[in-house]
């Protein structure tokens, strides 16, 4: 069931729409990067009235990306509506890892983007890799609407439903890259998230269950049936969850590796379907990436 998100009250605009007035209003509302946000709002608005409304929505606590209607991810503007999970910059590292693992360019790789949200990961991979056969899925109808706009621009398909369920059965055993931006915040820690996420993003995109890894367990259990030999499952997780996440991947019959980007505080686990049965599992590769 889609979580009903609270509406953000929008007071009648009471400011003069000048850069200095907008900066002052945003700064008074606690926006740390008021100057940068003011510039983005003023350059995006089509009229003074629209700009004033955008400023008030931002001052009332709506995430800047929802105010603008887009989020920058891997150098591209992705459409995001209010109530949709905003792609994080740290997750660009996951896309970089996926691009590195894509098959050679002499064929079109098949890519699935699960829990796709706005579809940002799959779209960014398509931009980085060139042509891919992209299939994205999400349970949230609002996210699916955004994803269809973004993913459609690179020729991909978007499906609404729970994890693998809505995907075409013809993809089973043929997927080269399985991106799974699963929720991984433990349920008890959701209340500790910043208000922009806690209040304005759907809980189903954040809450990963008691230890944060419930959705990952479901994805990993089914992934081997969808992956091609030497195909890869990639997901992001918290540093304190790595040991358990690696065990989940290994128990599913995939070969786990771990990559870290210290600069972006990002940890990506990859599970590879062995091309041959009985392949021994290597140790975790904990080399940092810049």
C-alpha cells in the first residue's frame, strides 16, 4: 500500500522576488545553502508568482528537488515529483560500479532497475554505458509515473509491482546487471532521519525492516534465477551492515564483493552469479575507491 504523505501548507507568497529577498527568506527558514537554492529556484521559475510559491514551499520544508521538480544525478536532471524518493549523490558510485561491470560493447546488455524510484540509476547507467535494454520496476505508482518519464527518454520500460513480480518472464536467466536500490534503514532508525526524508519521502523507500536488510533478502533469494551466468546484482548498504549483507548474497549462491568510496561515504555490494557451479567464494574486496 502506498504511504499517504502529508501535504505541505503553502502560505500566500509574502516576499518580493529578488535574489536578496529570496536568500533572506530561505536563510530564515534554516536553509544552509540559501544562496545556491535561491539561484536554482529563480532560474527554474517561469514567473515571479511561481518563484514566490516555490520559495514558500521550500521554506515550509519541502525538499529542494521536489520544489524544482528535478534532481541532478550523474550529471543529468531526473524528474522527481513530491512524494518520490530523491536519488542520493552517493549512489552515483553504484552506477559507476555497474558501468564497470557491464559486458563488452559488442552486444546490448540487459539491465533491471528494481525499487527504481524515479528511475535515476537505470537512466544514468544507460547514459554511461550507451545502449542498454533497460527494465525498471517499483511498487509506488507515483514513482512509476516519474520513472516512465525518465526511463522512457532512454528507451526503457517501466513496470508497477512488487520487486520481480511485474517483470517479463522472458528476462529470467538473461540479466547482465541487476540494480537494486533497496531500502536499508532499520525500522527503529527511520525516526532519526532528517525531516526532508522522514516526512516527504515514502517510508517504503526507506524502511528496510528490523535490521534494514529485509528487502535485500527477498531480492537476493530470487536474483540467481534472473541473472545470466556472470551477471551481477549490485546494491548499496550501510557500512555496519556489510557483514550480514555479504552473508545474504553468499547464501543465495552469488559471489560477493564489496567496494567503498570514502569520498561519498558509499558502500556497494556486488553479487555475481558464477558461470560454473561449485565456484568457491573469494574473500571480500574492501579496497576503497575515490
